[in-house]
C-alpha cells in the first residue's frame, strides 16, 4: 500500500468521526427542543442554538472537506465504507453524551456493521479519480449515471412516503430513505472532482459540461433535503438507531456504482466474496439496529 492510499484511508475515517460527532451534537439539541416548537418553528429554533450550529459546521463543513479530500485520494467506492467507522463514535456518544441506551442486540448490530464495512474495505473497490475522468468520456456512461440517479430518487421517494404514513418506526424508516439521498450525493462528488478543473478552464466537452451542471444541482438539492429530513427523523427515534440504518443504503450503493455505473469487475474472486459477505452483514446489522420501536428518549 502506498502513502497516498493510506492517507486516503485515514482522511476517510477522520471524516466519518467528525461527521458523526456533528450528528450527535445536533441530536442532543433536537432532544431539548420543547414540544411547542416541534412544529412550524422547529428549524427556526435549531438555527438559534450555538451547539446545533457547531454540529452543523462539523458535519457540513469540516466533515465534507475531509470527505472530498478522501474521494480525491482513493475514489468513490471505498470512502463511504471507511467513513462508517464513525459509528463507533455515534454509539459511544449516544450512551455517554445523550443518555440513550443500547441493547445487546444493538451492540451486536454495530459490531456486524463494522465487520461488514471492513470486508467491503478489503474488497478492492477503489476507483482512482484519474480513471473516473476516463470513464466519464465513454458514450454509455451518461445512461448508466442517469439510471442510477433516477433509482436513488425513486427509492428515496417511495420509502419516505411510507415513513410519513407509518405509525411505528417512523424515524427508522425515514432514516433508511434518507440514506439513498446521501448515496446519491456520495456518488456525484466523484464526477465533480474529476471534471471540475477541466470545465472551469473552458476545456470540457459538452458531455462533461452537462455532467458538471448536473453534479452541482444534485449535490446541492440532495444534501439540503437529506439534511432537513434527518433532523425530522431525530424527532421520532434515537441517533444510535437511525444513523446505522441510514448506512444500509449508503454502504450497499457503492457496489452498484462499481459494477453498474462503471461496469468494473473485482481484481480477484475472493474480493467478490468479501463484497457479498460485507453487504449481507450490513443488511443484518440494519435489522438489528432498527428493532427498537419506542419513542424518542428525552434528556433530563
């Protein structure tokens, strides 16, 4: 392993830790919002809280900078899995900082999630940014990207509607749908990084310009909606449940990116086994972490 790869791994893990720390701070503030402000004045109340703004800064600014840097170093397939190492921070922080409790099944779910993520990390699903730029020049890549993006929006929309009508596990279901928006965002960062300089320099092809504009629109819109939706989900469930369940789609979709969008094959057969095993462990972990049905716990 060269220094660039190791640096990319370290930055991706750091991004996950910072991102989940920001989530914890936001969740703590959401728990403390009085019931009378959980309607139309909900977001306004959050924007007035310095601790919530600090969490937002860590998640959106610091965490995002580290995320983009990791994407530039090791590509879009491995980064989401490595970032999920921040679930350790989320689990411990939920128990110590916020007063939330984890059952043995939930601890097992977090362990299985980390094990699955580790297997995906060992699967060799790395895609260098230079290669991404080459793939974006292919004639059929736009079709693959369009189908993938449409599927992410469709999954998000349908599952989000289910969460709205659901009387139980509303936060869990909403967190699951939220993961598809973040999956979409995770993917589109890579094409943006790959063609950013070329397009701004006026040397991009028409296809690259279209992809650049699409990336800008999708990244902004998907992140705004995903960010607001996760705040609403926090009203109905624990961060220690919602975020790991959100990670199911976030961790599985890089496999679609690797095999469908870029039409690649793993370098060795054993890595294909790692992919399947890792995906199954992550799905099982999601079910274990999504079993709790009780209402949001209040900080006393």
